[in-house]
């Protein structure tokens, strides 16, 4: 296990409010990711980071922003939450194993936007 | 549009039976990973296959990477209720993964 924690684990919020999810890792991995998981869609990449203050967009980045000020922390912010952002959010880190990177996932945050 | 197509979407079998899950793509990947996810938890990595044609065995689970590195299969022999879960395949290019939608496997006792 990569020692990944996410907070909060559950959150209910109202439409239009900002929300920040936190991911903390203890493995000193360079790469960190935020995914959302919805039925029938598998895991979709929102944003990822390849180093402190270095981030890039994934396939479903609209309405989300991220920040990484320390190696161990990666924050995901929903600037103005909408009902379509109700989902389960997973953080992951990647470490090199042989010739390939392997990703390790946190326990997830279940977010409900009412 | 899913880059990786998994089939079947759902699979329900009796304990002791065998099952196979398929993961197909038109894209070539540097490696392919299989994960299992249980309700309320994050995905857990089962195996990484890197070389075209590679076969890896993990107890009763056999993973195969296609020769062209575009597809993979997961075969479970003599399935047990503990094998129940969502199985996800993911194609890797460098440090980024593209996931299939997953196959929900239920093994009935």
C-alpha cells in the first residue's frame, strides 16, 4: 500500500458552494492524480501532478482545479459545485516498478451535491 | 468514448466455475494493469503485464497480454466468493493510465 489518505471521506454540499478535497501520501511519489468514478464510466482522470506546483488537465477537468504545494499533498477544488459533480473521487499516486509506473489508490471521497 | 472496452460488463457464476474477463483496445500500451475494487474502497493493483504475449499467474488468476499489446484477458480458475468484486483493466503510457469501465464479478456460494 502506498499510504494514501483522503479527507473528508463523505461530504454533502449544496449547489454553488466551493468544495476542497485533500489527498495525502507518505510514499514520496512524484506523480499524483485525481479521478472520479461513476457507474458505467470507470475511472476518469480529472487532473494530475508531475511535481510540486506542476499540474496538468485530464479528460474531465472542467469545473475543477488542483494545487500541489508539497510533495505529499494534492488538493482538488470544485469551484462552484454542481449536481453533475456528485461522484466518488479517488486520489492516486504512481511509483516506478521495474520499467513501468504502477498506481496506488486512496480509499475515496463520496461527494453528494444537492 | 472508452479507450479500453471490457467485456462482459457483469458476470455471475457459481463457486467452483471458471471465468474470463476481456479488455480490448485499438491503442498500443507500454503496459497493462489489472485492478480489483471492493465496495466502498479504492482499486487495488493485482498485476502489471509489460511484454507482448506475456502470461502472469497469481494463484488462481491468470493474466495475458496480447502479442500486439492492445488487449488483455483475466482468467479465474475455480472461482470463490472472495473473488467477488469490480475488475478494472488500465492501459499505461508512461505515468498515465486509461481505464476500462470495469467488469462486476459475483461468485455465488
